[in-house]
C-alpha cells in the first residue's frame, strides 16, 4: 500500500472520534484516539524507514556494474569493486537520513553510481523502493573554500560518520566514502585524512582533512550545523530530504 494511504488510515480513528465529539460525544475519547493515531503514524514511519534502509543495504544491483567500473578503473579487482559498492550504499544511506542535498565525495563511487543510473529502469525501481522518489545524479565534488558550496559534503560527512560510529567533529578515522579514493589509488580521486595535522605533516597538495567539515567557520554547514543536519545537541538528521542532485 502507498505510504500516504497508510497515513490516512492511521488518522481515520482520530477523525471519526472528533466528529463524534463535535456531535456531543466524549472529548476524552477523541483525545485518546488522537494520541493513538500519532503513535500509529510513528510506527508506520519507523517501519517505512527500516524497510528503506533494508532495501539500500540488501537490494541486488545489476550484476554488470562491477565490470563497468573496472572498465573505468582497470586496476580494481573484485574485492575493490565490492568496497566501492559498499561506498555507494553508504552514500544512499546518507541521502535517506539527510534533510537536504548530499554531495558525492568519491570519484570511484561516483563512477559506479553513474553506471547504475544509466540502467534507467533498474535505477528508477531501486529509487522508488529506497527513497520513494528518483534520486538525481550530480558529479562528485571535493571540499572548497566556499562554505555554502560545502553544505552537501558536510551533510554526507556527518551521516557517513554517524553510520560508522565516528565523531564527525573529532574523527579518529575516515568513513568509507571519504577513504575509498586514496585507499584504492583512484586516478584523480579525492583524498582525505582524518586529522588536519596529518595533512600538514604530509605536505601534500589536494589532500583534505575530515576535521575541516567541523571547522566552525560560521558559514552554512558550520561545526554547529553540518549543513543543517545536527543542531548544537549533535542529534541525528531526519528522514527524507534532498539528494546528490536536484
């Protein structure tokens, strides 16, 4: 059944009770029915969320996608392709949890995502089951100087860290999405390190540190907000939201 239909069904008892109360019935019954409807809506929402998480984690992707990825990056073996697929599923989980646009931080994962989206039927079916709507593609990007431009990456960073139990403000390690390009030596890939001091010590150019996502710069996506996902309490982001594209 469509999610909207489930929500309407959950609200029916409260609507009927308040109609009855308006005609002289007991208002307490209507209040109790309203509370019951709220609880039912929470249960329906939670079940839908878990169903979508399960789709993202377990739904089989088209079997030829790894071959497409290896055409782009011939040095990748089967195990490496499996890691990239796990990175793509992590990105999809970040999107599911985000209240706004999330950006892709990995060139390797972006290549697999692009190969998947070209199979329009399979990809549209996956999106419908996993998100309830189509997730549009936007190319991978790396951390820049413009705080507003970094919002999508900050949201991805926040949720990827939360998925792996990493403190997004003081990371001891990188989440998979941000580690893959360097780990797999992807040509032109985006490289991150968890600690800014390691970047300085390495003296490398084009390397970014995870702690930069919580630098407190005061712009959109600053240390207090992570692109609007976590308030000062550091809570998790909500359901639904934006995407890697529009």
